[in-house]
């Protein structure tokens, strides 16, 4: 029996940017190969005569704008900030929200959700360049201008440009598990996980420089995940003093080194839950928790469900001859 893929509709209007349209198409709806087909059915909705993007390119939507509200998820790409998106799009966004669709906005797509009244009293983010404008136009939005993406009760918004990819991976991680998100990140050749509350890179080094030092430290961490770690050890591994390391994390990652370590432990645990039959107690030890009780509590707080429930939802089919671990 064929499993129905979740549906995502992307409403298009004139003036949107190609980058924020292409990102979700590739991250969420691309068939990378026989082992990693599309995770979602993604449909472009808009004027069937064609939609003109910000750069002048014209796109041909598959379905009319009126079909945008039908998706399980409705994802709004970047719109021209400060300009109305028009009554038709506002109507479809409200209709989608009223029927319980998951609402997502990338970059300045946040302005469209705000215009539709879907962000009143909610936390949200947008591109840092346009954060002040959003706050002036929609003061009822609880703006978090530093976050790279924000989730508030079924409504998701991202910061500018490449932060939209982080949000796409977050959606995959929620719907399909850590392994599917990691595989997609590998195909896209991007970092697999940046927490939503990490800072937008307003003033930072080039991407390849940031990626090098953090990826090297992550590789070292994965080799040493089983044991307790201190800030001094992390600094030594990164060839930085503890104070410089803390400052580097604040500037480049928007969190503390030890919070980052905790998030990496949980990410590693999710992979083990998906791909092995190790017991939860054993996984707790493998990712550096001295107490299984502490691990279960930390995992549930971070992920929202227990390790056992996470495994039952996302675990791959294992060799039936292999002994099953108790969970």
C-alpha cells in the first residue's frame, strides 16, 4: 500500500524571490534518488498565466492561487517587505489557517502571515534587515529578530535567505526524523542542524570559515561524546581559550558551548534511536548521560516526546534476526 505523502502548497505572487521559492522545492520536494525520494508533494499555486519574480523570471504555477489553502502545510516564500500582498493571498492564508494547515513563512514571507493576522500575539522572526519595519507595521507580533527560525503553536517563520533551509530541515526532522533530515542536509551540502534560537549572522566571518571550525569541533565531539566534557576541553579541541571559545559561540552560533554540546548529544541519540536497536539505557550512555533518567527527561524536554515514542515513530526497519532491545 502506498503511503500518502504530506502535501505542501507554495502560494506565488509577483515580486517574490527565486531563492526562497527554490529552497523548499529542492529541500522538501526533490527526488534525490531511489533511496531518498520526495518527502512531500509540493505544489506551486498562483496566477496560471504566470508569476513574475523579483528578478524578472516568470514561473508557471501548477494550480491557481485558490488551491493554496488545500495543503497540509502552506509555505510562503519571501515577499516584497512593506507592501501589501493583496486581498486574494490574505484570504487564502486565513482559509488555510482556519482549516488547520501548518503555516510556514521564509524570510520576509513573515510579512504576509502578519498581514493576514496570523501572527498576532505570536513569536516570529524575519530577515534582520527588515525586522524593525515588521515591528513598526505589525506591533502585535512578538518579534525575535535574532532567531534563525521560530515555531509558535503550529506557525513557523524563518530569518532571511539560507535560514529558510534550516527551517526546512526542522520540518523534515519533525515529520520524518533525524536521519531523513541528515540525509537531506547531506544532499544539499549544508550543516544538518542549527537550533532555531541560534543567532542570525549579521556580522560574521565567511561561511566556509565558520563551517570549518565548527565542523572540526563537531567531529571531535562525536569521538568524545560518551564522557563528561568541560569548557576547557572544548577550548583545547578548538585551539581556543575557554573565554575565546565562549565568545566565538556567541558570535557565530548564538548559544553557549555547553548548550551546543547538549543539543549534539540529543541529535546523536535520535540517530541511534532511528538506526539501531540499542536499548534506551545503552543510548543514554553512548551519548554521554550518566543517568538514563536524566537522559529521558532531557530528551523529552528537547524533542517533545519520550525516546520510546520517538523510536516507534521514526525507527528504520531493522534486521528481524537481530535481538530487539528493551525500551
